[in-house]
C-alpha cells in the first residue's frame, strides 16, 4: 500500500515535468504577441517602399515565386546584412507584393546573415531568432547564408515563418523594378 501513493506522486511529478518541458519548448518556438506587435511597429514606417529606399534598403531582383507560393520582392539593407549581429527589431530584408496598380504592398520581413560571418563571430550553431532556427541557403547567392522569413503584414496559411506564402502573387511584377 505504501508503494502506490509513492508511485502516484512519482507519476504526478513526471507528468508535471513533461508538461513543463513542453511549455518550455513551446515558448522557445513561438514568438510572443508583444514581439510580433513590436516588429509590426518597427516596420510600419516602411509601408511605403519609398520610405524603405530612403532608409537604405535596395531592391534585390524581381518578385520570387515557386510551387508553394511567393515571397514577393526583396529589399535588402546592405549595412544590416554586412553585420553578423541579429536583432528582431532590425530585419535585414523587407518583402513587398506587387499590386495591380504598380504599387508595392509591405508583406513581411526576412532576417539574413552570411554563414561564414555568423560562425566567424563565434557561433557554433545556426542562428535562432523569435524562437525559430534559421534555414541555410546555399544556392541563391554566391555565399551561403542563413535566413528566416516572418510574415507579420500578410497572413500565411503555411505559418508565420514559412519560406513561401500561397496568398502572395508575382502576377503584377514589372520586371523593370520599382
């Protein structure tokens, strides 16, 4: 009879420990509402692409699309990309969707750091920001880089950190640039 209460206490303790671990893991992978609101506030001044250009962002290529959707047109900030430090409130890339009237609509941001610079700065693992590990891209640029998309201005049914968004279209991209 004495083993049964101990066993129950052990099971309760084990369940509590697992629940705490699950809560901890969940907290590490999902950004807080405050973080997302803060990021939207930081990006608000860039709703107009001309304001992004004035702040040092430059268009990088045309609208990117693939079988899973599109990413939009990327505007990169060379100064931020050249710095291996990452800051959730200072994304290196802004993404815009081309609209039928020729304007661009802000849809999200992307964090980007070159792999070699990241590791030269003393990091052993891939970067993690807003609770999410970055993906390594070895094909798009001459130099491998880590990247993380965040869809804070456009809902993405694939998830807030998905690379592609099926609700975004490149249909109205004018290859001449903006």
